[in-house]
C-alpha cells in the first residue's frame, strides 16, 4: 500500500489513470483495462488499472489531503518499481509492502495435482 498526502489526493481521474499506467509500465506489467470514477466536484476518485499480472487501485480523499494506492503484481513484474513511480511526486509518502505467496494448499485449477499428489 502506498499512502500519500499532498498532490496525489487532488489529481483528477485522468491524471491518476495516467500515473497508474506509468507505474504499470515501470513494473513491466501489461494493462488490460482501466476504470476511474470521480465522486463529483471535490469528492475524490476511485479507480483500477487491471493488469494481466493483477491490478493497481487508487482511492483519494481530497478533503483529507490523502490518497491510497495498492499495487498487486505477480510473475516477473516489479511492484517496487511501480510503487516508486507513484511515490516520487507525493509530498509525503509511506509505502508498506507485503509479499504474498500462494498458500501451499492452493495448487492450481481443479484436477491438477496438489499437495502430496492429491487432485483438487
């Protein structure tokens, strides 16, 4: 999660989408689609950039001078490089990262061999 105060909280939907697309490119991810929603004049924005490798989301609260981004990427993508693009223009930023791993019990689509050779 990338928590920002300052500029990012006041960007419009178009600028946020462009920022998130630049972040995806920096992380070597492939954008499939995006959707942004503005909550009216001064009401903030929520949005998602759907990636072949997962997603990047944003929620802004301009009245609190706050924006939060989530960057989820898998495979050979570089989520830290994507986060750096988002963070570089923020007045104050806190990046909290958590590497998620697929639980051992989840082995893939049904019918594929799972733990101890069992099929799902």
